[in-house]
C-alpha cells in the first residue's frame, strides 16, 4: 500500500501543489470508457467498477511518465519484467486509492463550483486559439474524444473534487483519531525471526537436462539469444552555441508591456468557516459571534466540517479567481468581516475573512534579466531554425551523400563504428535518432532530414551500412541454455521443498530431517533494508505458542524460509506521540494521506478480478 500511496501522492498531490489539473488524462483516454458499456473490469471499489480500459490508460500514463523521467535510460528499464509488473501493481492501486478518495470527497459534500470549473477550462491551452479560450475549439475537442459537454463537465468536477480533498489534507493538520498511535506502534515495532536457507546453487549441480529440453527452451525463449540490429552511420551535427544576438532596452520594455499578464501576482483571501446542518444552528453561531465568542473556538465546537473544524475553521489562503461562488457572493472585502448565513446545497455556512492580500504586478526591474534571457533565447532559436531549414534543403537535394551538407555547414563528416540500440555512441545517443534508425524512416545509403535534438542542437545522419537482427545458432548458446535450465529447475525444486516444509505438521522437525538448520533468533526492525526482513513484516502475528512461516529469496537467489517467533511490542510514550504528530503535520503529508486511504480501505468492499 505504501508504494501505491507514494504513486498517488506524486501523481495527484504534487500536481495540485503545482496548480496542474488532470485534464490531460481526461482528454487522452477517459472518453473511451465513459460512453462504452464495458463488461470487463479489473477491480470493484464499493460496487464501482475499475475497467480494464481505465487500468490500461493508467499503466500507459505511468510508462510515459517514467520515460520522461529516465530519458534515454528508459530503453534499458522497459525490458525488465519485474519493473513492468511493479508499474502495473502501482497503476491498479492508484486507481483503487483514487476511487476511495472520490467516494470520501462525496461523503464530505466537497463541491466544485461552476466558477472554479470555468476557470480551469478557460485556462487550458487545448481549448484556446492564439492564447484565448475559444468555445468552438472547446466543443470540437470534447466531441473528438467521444464525450458530450455535460459528460466532460461531470468528469472534470469529479477529478477536481479529489484534488480539492487532497489539497485540504496536504495543507492541514488533518489526523484521524487514534491513527497516530497505530502508526507509531507500526513504525517502532520489532520482530523476532529465525531463517533456514535452501542452497539453490547446491541443488543446481544435481540437475540434468535433455536435448529436447534444450531445444524447447531455445525455441520458447529465442528472443534472449538475438544478435541485435546494427548500424554504421555518418553524421554532421549543427549547434547554436556560436550564434550571437543583441537585445535593446526598448525590446525588453516592449516585451514586458505585451506580456504584463505573466507578471501579475493574484490577490488572495484567508478564510475561516463554520458549517452547520440547520439554519437555526447557523443563527446560534452568529449570535455567539456577536456576543464576542472567538470564531476559532466556535468552529472547533460546532462546525460539522470534519477537516476545517480541527483547525478552528481555517481553510487557508484562496486566490481571488478560485474563491467559491457562495463565499464570493458574501462580499467580504475587509479583514475581520463575518458573512451572513450562506445557504449551501446541504447545510449552511458562516465565513470569516481572516486576512487579505490585494492583486499586484511584479515591476520590470525585478524581471529585467529574465526577459533579456528570454528574448535572446527566442532570437537564437529563430536564427537556428532558419539554418536548419537551409540545411534540410541541402541534405534532401542530394540524399546520396553528406558532402553538400559538409560544405554548407563547414563541419566535418563524422563516421561511427558498428553499434546497436544497447551501445549507441554517446555523441548520437538521442531518442530522436534512435526512432529514425529503428523505425525504418530512412534507408541505407540515404540522408535523413535535419533531426532536432533540442532547442540548440540538430543533426543530419546518413546510414552507411545496416545489419538486421538475427538469432544466434543453438550450438553457440547451448551451454548458456543448460545453465539457465539447471538454475530454473533448482529454484523450482527449492520453492516446492520450502512450501512442503512450511505446510508440514511440525516444520522445525522436518527442517532437521532435511538437514536445513535454522539460525539463532534475531530481532529485526521495520527500517531494515534487507528484503528478507521486510518480508517478515508481511507475515501475520503468530498465535500463542505457535509460529508464522513465510518464504523469501536472498540476494544470491537462494530460497529462505522465515520463522516469525513473536512480535516485540514497543511502548509508545505520550511525548513520542506528540512529537510524531508534529513531524507528520510538518513534513509527512504522504503519511497522513496513507492513513486516510488505509482507513477508507478497511471499511470498503474491494474486489479484484485479476
């Protein structure tokens, strides 16, 4: 669960902190499963299906995200089955956790106002033409993904309500009663274990293989014995490093005036609220406030909003553009003002304006150097783009050779040795070049067009020679296959033996008979980095006079039987709990979110259909 919460925290909470919506997810994939009646699903959360289409979208989004983070190193990681399975698990848990939070947001009656929706929609570049919202463009985009405007609004409202919930939690000291003590007990808990190791290398020496097994393994896993596709190319690189440009002060001033909106700092209001179920309760609150009772004290005692009440009604700072319509209509504009009773769809609200910061603009002097660099960058890019267009014409006019490009650029042709996707020369190790080569966009003996590597660098390549991938002959890999087969057989035998032993009536006695000794008892803590110790913390607490057994694998590939003797309790002092609470509130929004989702998960009906 911790891994999935980390994924949820990174992919939702961080986006909220940065002010980014999840609109792109809706635009790129959600339409296909909203309007289609999918009978297949991968999980149900409180009766609500998570379809395979949703899962595929979440998985693909995470793959794209990882590719952006890892860059060219992604090509090595994507081949790892363990890595892919982990992403699949995280994608599924992300969707489950997201569904739990959506239900919780509904139960709390968190609502996204029409003004908030409009603000988000108007600011999306997908719906803009020349930097301004265009209604026709908006409808066209929605129609293209197979949604009606009403369907899209409902989906966006749901996504934003989740963001609102997480944002409230991240920016508050929201702690569920008793959860800090439970977390403290889990964090400081220790366990007493013993281990018995089945030596896989020893079993490997006892294994035999047949020619039929070798042949079958060779056919089944032929991709493991491929000689990769190889290339030998020539290339000429272009760069903008030597391009110089002059920027006048008048240019900087004009840029500032034309883009002044970028330097506006939005004003904000700091609010406190008291929410009541009935109008009479709201009237009672107003009377108490008029008699001089502090707002925060009343909020803690009376407000039915479980999150803000704990903070004395504090809901934090809200930008002018994001203020909910209900609060905006109360026309609070001076520090210390209290609203009249505001009727909500469910319940009533009284708002207190704690503080306010007006709109203001950043002066030119503060952003002068940034604008100077921006104009220089644009000028250099424009000059470089013109150079690229000129070289593109030269490269394509005579595609048989780079000689004309060499003359036009004044740069020497560079030739490579043979290379494959796994050992591309550092100078040309770019995904853009890889795509050109391995997607067959150009033929041997032909120039490419100009390939843009980044804003300041590009390249033209010429494929000199090309070798298709091929399978190594079985004779060449026979010894390798024998080793793999023996290792697989040995590991299967070790796992089978381990399962038989832990399911025996007397596991310790059977271990002695098998000559597999148990180590002495060892006390381990949860912060251990040993994967075997981590596995021990997944085992259920043993019953009195009994043991819990589990199986793990050590770094050498041996199968390890874990014997959990007992849980070593830790007495959590009140001082420790108070200190942990302060730490969690200040630095551990992720843990707070984990606590909430864990609690929601315990009370939810979750069914997996894997």
